[in-house]
């Protein structure tokens, strides 16, 4: 199935369900950001971090292993304002599909709020169900909340999405989406129906048209009124030969004809970088300017400037803000200067500076405000890196020194220039499995200072550690495919080759990762348990 919108699929949270798309007013908006989608949300095309929305088919997160950074989230732990503590725990099947997501919110002096979302899949990796449950502190049991059930055709195109609520100890129908397809899996229609007592009632119907390149060029929506399909809204899209969106037109059905509503225009350079975004609204039988956004880029595709203008009452363009970026030789952002237009000149507003370690990992982000013609510290986020663990801590400037924030910020976890998660937090601990990193380590090093045998193993794993790699303290963890440590212990070096072992009693068959680390280095070994 070819889709209008390209999405990197991942999870975010708000109001107790997976839903939030969090935007922060900082330079991180201009980094590559993992786009957020969920079974209840709309799809969107992001151009320079501006979203164009449609009621097109919803995209389902079947797993979380497809991030460009090649990581899989194990858990998040973050401290918020007023001492609130949040934990998120993720588990996966052997194919990397997300199986469970556990969210726990704890306030001081109050029993924790918890909910659990569980997923099931078919043999093709298509998601079959998504079930949400909430924890009852009174009965100490999980209470069903809602469930989504999905069906597919033989080509893995989604046919139906059924949403049900848990009421009076049974699942009750709420809404169903039904899709039809043409040749090559091209989406033709989307029918939405609501449950009424004992039958499905039509709500609305969208019909889609695609060009020869698989781009959706039209979505025509009708509403069910008085037992008839009545025209409601029409979305039209125009693309260039490279698949870049040029024009997006939104019309409503009024007085038996299509009436214009909103139109967007986009231009690009020869490298596909978006140079302008121009929006107009329909009023008084003519198109009225609303805003224009202009971008410039260097030869490497790094964004240099982003200028926003709005159409004024005197029929001229009025400057709003200007962002100016600088980068290091590796293309990582070093500074962002944010200026606002005041009367007839650009006036400094905010400044963000970034530092990195030798590996290119971000170490700090400092935000300053322009006050009384000088830059004043406002907030800083510092990052620390351990194997499989990134810590982000937010500090506020008290006028003399940095101190841990009492109000929190919005720290992002950034890996390889990609924002993996953003959370409202004072302190954020991000735990992950870097499966890509494991593969590269094993395939590129001819010598391994740690040897494990037998492999596959049944009763125990013997471990030999070269003393040249050892240090005063070594920790070891045997991690299952859900990211959970099923065995862990500490080892004190004797400066001699060590012959250690891990007892596998009670460990189920399967693939595991043995993570061994000292103060400076770490090693991953794949272990197969087969009894």
C-alpha cells in the first residue's frame, strides 16, 4: 500500500493514553525529529517541521525497532515538577515488535496511577490488537479500558479497525473504520461508522485518487445525512516529479458547489530542500495572504535561516521572527539565534548553544534570553552517557550558579541527530538496547577480550575475560529480548585471566544479550540458551 505520508513510528504520551506530539520552542525543533503517530491520530506530512494534516488512513505502530538510530527503548524514568515520578517500560517479541507498554505516574503521598497497553501480531508482523488497561488501587487488579482490533487482506493491507470500550464487564462497540483497495494495494475508500444500540450507522466516507507515482492527489469526503451521502470536504494535492508537495488545497461543499477554504504553496531547491511555504485563506471571494516562511540551506543541506512573515492590515509582509543556525564540521548544530522583529529591526530574543563529545554525542544545551542588551542564562540541559543508558538533567540559573531545576524543562534524547523521545521532566533517564551497535562491534573487531562458551548453552555460561581489559570493577547482566536483566552480578578483578560462569537454572530458552562493562569500556555478546 502506497501512502501519502512518510512516518517514522514511535510512542509518546499524554492524558493517560498514547497521543502526544510535543513541540518545544528551541533549536531541537530543527533537528531530525521522530514523527509521532498512533491509532487514534491523523497522519501528517512534515515539511521543515510544518505539518499538513489529512483524514487519510491511520498508520499503526507495529514495532519500535525501525528508528534510524537503530535503537530499541527499554524504559524511561523521569522526575517532574513537585517530585512527581514517571516510569515507562517497554517489552518486545523476538521480532522486535512492541508487546507491552507500561506507564506509571507517582505523586508524593498518593497511590500510583498505572496503565498498560498490550499488542498482538499475526505471522506477518501486522498488529492484530491493541488493548489498554488501567490499574485499580482498590481491587489491585488490571481493569480493561479499550481495545482496537485490526484485520488485513492477503496483501497485508488493513481492512478494518474496530474500537471498543469496556463497559459492564463486556466489550462494547464504539467505532469501526473499513478500507477498500485497488490494484497494487492503492487505497480507494475509507468508511467510518459509529455503533448505535445494535447496528452500525454511517458517519463519513472518504474516496482517494492516486497518481502514477503512488502519491495521493485527491481525498473526497462525504457525510451521511438523512440516509444520503452528502459532499463535505475535498483535499487536493499537487506534486513535482520528485514527489515533493507543491500545492495543498482544502475546499468545503457550500451552496451546492466547492468553496475554497485554505491553500498552501511550497517551493524547493534542486536538492529537495523546502525553500518557501506560503499559506492563503479564502475570504470575500478571493485568496487572502496569511503567512510565508522562508528557508535557506548550506551545500550540505543544513538549515541556515528560517524567517517567518505574516500579511499585515496595510497589505504588506510583516516580519515576525528569524532563526539563524551554525554548525560544526560534522553538520551538528552549534548555535541557534532567535530574533524577533520590533518596529523596523531584528532584536535578539533567545540563544541556544550546543556542545558535543568526541563521539559526536550531545553534552549540553544552554538557553539564554536577551535582557537589557545582554545575554542572561536561563536553562541548561546536561547529558551523561553509559552503555545502554542516557541521562538528561535540567538546570536553572539562579543568578550566580546552575542548580537542578524545580520547574522542569523538556529534555530531548538525541541519538545520531534524531530526537528519539521528548518528555516534560527535571531529570530523564533513558534506557535502550543498541542492537545495531552490537552487530557492528561483533563484525568489525577481530579480537574480543571476552569469550563465552558454550554457545548455545544449556546449564551454564563460562566467561573468560582477558586481564588487559579488566579493571577494578566489572558488572555483568544477562538481558532477555524484552530488555529485562534476568541475571546480574558484580566481579572484582584479580589482574589475572578470570574463568567465571553464569548459572542458567530457571532461564527459559531463547536469545539473550550478555552485557559486560567496566568503568570505561563495555562489551555485548549474543547468547543462545537451548536446553
